[in-house]
């Protein structure tokens, strides 16, 4: 019997010691290490690269013969965001384990831990002589997620779709627990929101700032716009995952969850857990956040033009129309003060909440943590799953890395922050999940 804890900790520490801060990424050494590791276990591997120093790895273990059957993909990225060692209590590239059993380093949560769990699970199965009874197990490790996947997931899906085609996909996005109604809940991420960004432009007439009434100050026209954006978010626009999430939280049937019951549920939740609505509410509709403003280039010139950039996130299945409707709802009359144009439009994608892959997760959880249950969630931000969902419309993709010991309130603040670390027991727990998932889905 292999020691899964020692092996997954060793693989994670090795990955952390490869500095893959993106930019520049430099993922090649980490990818080559994983290639050798999976090849030795019996996987057929291929590296596909848009840039030689930044390859992507695809490793496949297929059933004997060509019997068809589903392909289960285990996806992860090996690049990380930067880390400033001065802000850390330990070296961000040490991979050391402290006296409390935490393994430290940039990527310990996002997401070298999942890479380690997925490859150790895959290698363990292959070395034991396990082969899929049908279909294939495919480990996909990409570069370049943290800046959008241009030469990672996006590139590989657009340029080598046959190499990475999957029917089911497990990636990052959820899996840390939260307690509700006395019950532990594991989030399973069923989709990512879309990004529809606006540029709002107010126009006026330039003049000398020493004579304020002499021009028409475009900047002042942004004031009511900003006030409105600060005062309220648009009404909820519910999609399937949050409907089911609220049903699980309230005990109501998903069909009974509408905008009114959702508002009541959020109000009740705020009472019970003041921190949770900030994480939950973005899943329930379009969000608007003004982030950048610009007016005059000179302090003594009244601006004839002032601009405001608004970051807008839209639930999967909705697009431009929903974004515009949300903006007009919030701005009201003040919309007349500005010209509205989109600067970016990226659609979100969604997998069904009920699927064979969800049943696999639920069966495993029923055995491992019978008191707990899964709840579907939406990722307010982006992940590589978006590119896979776009390339393969029938794909069922979930974000799931189960944490048994670190709750979401401990995990979330450490992602992209100083002192990122993982409880080694959670690493083993997740490794065992990926082993069980492959066996359950592929036989
Ligand atoms: Zn990530």
C-alpha cells in the first residue's frame, strides 16, 4: 500500500519549489517533472506548446481496445500569481511542512495542491494495474491560467481539441466547506459567470479651471452615476445552481425559489452568518463594480470628457442584454448623462447540476462524510473550465477539490495572499477523492 499522504505532499512540495509565477510563468520544468512522473506510472503523455518554455501536458490512460466510453479529465494549472517574500512568514517557494501539518507555499491552494492530488491519484491507479473498463482517464496540466489561458487552456482547446476532448471534467472552483443549519456543505462549482465590461463616457466643454462656470465639467456628470452604482446592485437573475443552493439552505423546493424567496433567504442568512452573503450574492445575478475613472489630464483644465470603467459579471446563459438592463436599472435617469459602450464581452458557461459526475461526487461523500452534503455554486470569476465548456458544448465540468479540515472561511482569504498553505490531511483527502471518482465513473 503506497503512502498517499507522503507521496502527494512530496509532489506538491516539488511543484511549489518550481517557481512558476505568471508572468513570466516558466512552467516547462514543472511540466517535465509531471510528464516523467506520469510516464513512469504507465500513462501515454504528450506536451503541446504555443511557446517552448510554457508547454501543456496531456496524459492518457485508456481502456483496452477501442470500446468507446466516457473520458474523465482531471484539469489543473501549474502557474501561480506572484508572491512577495517580505509579506510571508515562510519562504513562498519552500514547500515546507510546519508543526501543525500545513504545507506552505505559493500554489498550495491555487492550485498546485489539486495538480498534486490529481497526478498522484492517477499514478496510484495506473501503478496498481487499474485500467478503465471503458473510456479513458485524462490528466491535463496547463500553463498560463492566471493571466487568462491565452497559451494554456484556451490555446489547447482551440488548437488541439482532439487531444483534450473530455465528457467529464474536474477542475478548480469549489470544494471547501461551510456550515449551514448545523450541516457541513461542500460547494461544487457548476459554472463560471461571464464578463461584460462597460466604458461610460460623459461629455462637456473644456475651460480654464480658474473660472469654474466658464466650461461644462464632464467629471461632475459622473457623480450621480457613481452614487447610483454605490447605492444598489441590480435585481437578482437566478440560474439553476443558485436556485438549488438556496433550496438546500431554506428547505424549499428549487421550483419555489424566485427573486422574492431568494431575497428573504439572503436576509435570513445575513442574520445567521454575516460573512456569507458577500460570497453568495454575486452568484444570484448581474454585479456592477466601478473600478477606473479618468477625466482631465491637467489640474487647471475643466475636462470636456470623463470616463468610468465598470466591471460587470453576468450569470451563465445571460449576455449583453442582461448586462445593459442591469446597468439601466441601477443608473435610472443618470444613464442620460453618459454614453454606454462595451469594452469586453465573454459569455459564462454552465453544466447541469444533476449528472452522473455529480452522483459520483455524492456517492463518495456519502461514504466519507455522511453528515455532509453537496451544494451547487457558481464561480463569480473566471477559470479554465470556461474554455473547455466553450470547446465541448456537451461537457459536464465541475470545480471540486474537497477540503475536510479547512473551511471556506480559512481557505478563501489565503488564495492569492501571503502565507498560502494547505492542511496536508486535505491533500490526502482530495487525492483519495480523485482515485474514487475515476474508479466510479470509468469502472
Ligand atoms: Zn487557479
